[in-house]
C-alpha cells in the first residue's frame, strides 16, 4: 500500500503544503500540480501511478494554505514549485501541470530548467500568441473588476461566458454587460470575500508570455490538449504554445479535466485513458 506524507514550507502568504505519495528513493518522482486547483483534484491520477513516487501540492492561497487577497503571478507560483522540488532533495523530477499549473510549469522551466527532467503541460491557458489576445486580456480585466466590485458571482459569470465561447472572441466581447450570475446558478449577493485564487491569478496568468529560451529544451517539453476541448480557450492556448516553442502537441482523452475522477463532484473524465497517455509521454 502506498503511504502518503504531508509537509509544509514557509508561512503566511508563502506557505505551501505538499504531499509525497510513496518512497522518493525508488524512482524519479512525478510532480503533479494545477492552479487554482489543489492536490485533491489529482486523487484519481495519483492512484494510477502507484509504481513510482508522486508529489502533489496546494498552490499558495488555496486548500490547506493560508488565504490572501493580493494578485499571484506565474513567476510566484514557479518559485513555490522550485521550493518544493528543492525540499524533496532528490534532484530533477518529472512534472505534469494542468491548466494554470501548466502555465506555472512553463514559468518554472524558464527560471529553473534543471528542476525538471520532462514536463507535460496540459492545456495552459496562455493567450500571448492568440490573434484575439488583446480581447481575451480585456475580458480578463473585466472579470477581475467584477470580482473586486461584486465578488464571486459576477466574476464567475464572466468566467463561464469566456469558457463557453468557442474560437476567437468577437470584437467588443469585453464591452458587453456583466452576465447575470443567477442564469448560471451563481450567488447574486456579495459575501465580501476576495481570497479566491482563480481571480487572484487573473489577469497575470492569462497574459503570461512563454520564455523563448524554452525552445532549447526540445523534447523535454510536451504540451497536451484534450480530445474533447475543441476550440475552447485553454485548448487554443495549448496549440499556440506548442507552435511557438516548436514542441510536440499530444492529444489526451476527454476535455480540460480529462484526468479527473469527479473529485469535486463534477462529471468524471477518463483517468485510466489519461494516465495511459501520460505514461507513454513520460
């Protein structure tokens, strides 16, 4: 039976909680991370890699860590990932980053390329190389304004509207009125909380430009895309990053959360199929 041990690094806004599943001395660890998703979301995928040590963590400001209200950038998340890898004390790891975690993994490689042996970034929502980049960033700024002014309900309404738009955003997308949160089943009252990491990551996470130096890493970087993601924003971002860096683009089963086993109550993806593709890439 695989054992799991929990560790913490730092304190306050910089506290990081991470878990080591298995024995670090047996094989090169596989570090799985997301953002804003915490370690819980990787439960099903971790279970399918019980033949090697796996590391998961809660990004700063979410899960088991203290919350905060200030903006968090990919560079800050990258520094946290670097701290965890250093604390493991076993040298470079293999890494799988999902969504914002994929963006943060690219930032980690830019700052500390020797930390990672091979990196698989699944659907990083990077917009720097998209033709509608300016429109997406404008929408992200509107989303952030809605969050600061009215809380999670209006901000999530903007977020869902952005995710539901397939393909390039039309001109003037960000100038339209804030959608009614009630139509998405979201709260209409502001509870005053401003610690939600999703909106603390915005707009910096969407407006991140990948370092050109990553081209030198060649096949150490693989970008993943969901077979069912079609022209959603994160899938378009993944394609653009792979093209910009000239690295391999690999199709994974399902959509943006194809590795999920329904950890947060959402419909499950295909963790068995996803794990099989991830194994083949690593």
